[in-house]
């Protein structure tokens, strides 16, 4: 019987790349941030985001393995662990630099402008057109989700096992933290431009969004921000690709 890791290799070997299913995030204004969250989530400010495409799921091991095979890149550090190497689990333990290289590689393979999403784009997508709800589904606590007590026991779960948000996006605030393109500045919201904020021009940490399988409360709020240095490879860090509309 093939191992789950071998199954991922077989799937990846069938094609030079696996293009993700994409959801259209419509153009529009939304209120970014939270008046009741961390200091870095304030002030709440109105932001315009141009329409873009966002992958329906986090990048999976199967998708990432196609990149590894094509580019002779290093395997993620947790692929020898059965809790992390199912083909349909999100790839975990990739640095920001590796996530960015994956986006560049996918853009080259498809001739489409794949990239990491900005924080503004990510939060717009997570909120799915509803202003200031705490979570993608509303304001009920994460513990109200189906099977909450049984999920994420030893690592991230396979993507898209439960319902998507209103934009058709799965696991937007859970499973693994997702790298964003922005440098992180806790005070950025005070000076952020209104339209398509790109984040600070420089910094020491990269922004990330979404919850983590290993946190006590495993689902984040839509407005919650996090960050780590871009070279770090944490077991609860993955990513989701965005794409400009060509």
C-alpha cells in the first residue's frame, strides 16, 4: 500500500503543476480592522480593494510537491511526519520566501499573475462582503462550529472538509496561518492608504492571517493579525495564492 506521502508524489508527477480553483473577490469598500481586538487592529478604517482572484483552499501538499519536483527545491521540514504529509493537507513549514517562490513559479507555468495576497485583500475575502462580523460565519464563538472539539488534534486537517464562506473560500480563519505579501507594522493602519493598501515598504517581519491548528482557540477573527520573520518555518504556517485579473 502506498504511503500518503507517496500518493502525493504520484499525483504531482502526473502534471508539471496543479492549478488551484479560484474564487472571484469583487471590487468594493469594507471596514478593515477591529475596535475590540488587538492594538494593531486599530483604527478601524475604510479600505477599497480592486477585484482579484483568491484560491479556494490553502496550497496543499500535492500542489506544493509539483513545485518541489519541478524546481528541485527542498522538501518542507515536516513531510516525514504522518500528521503533516497527506496530499490534501495544507503544506506546512514553508518560509515566506518559499511561498513567494512558489507563486512566481506558478505564474511562470500558467502565464497568470499569481502572488501572495495583501493583508487588505485577505481580510476583504475573509469577511465575504459582511461588515465587521468577528468570523467568516458571523459572531458565534468558534466552539459552535461542527466537530470543533474533534478537529486539529495532531496537525492541520485536509482542506475543504467543511462549508466555505460566502465567497466560496475554505478554511479562511483556521487550519494554518497564511503568509501575506506585506511587511508587518503594528501601527500601519494609522497611515494606510484607502485604496489597495500594499503594506509598509520595509520591515523585519512578514504579515500573516488566519488561525492555527495548534492554538488554544484554533480559529482566528477576520481582523486578527500575526507576523513572524520571513525565513521562519513553523509547523502551523502555510499559504494561499492570489491572482490578479488578467
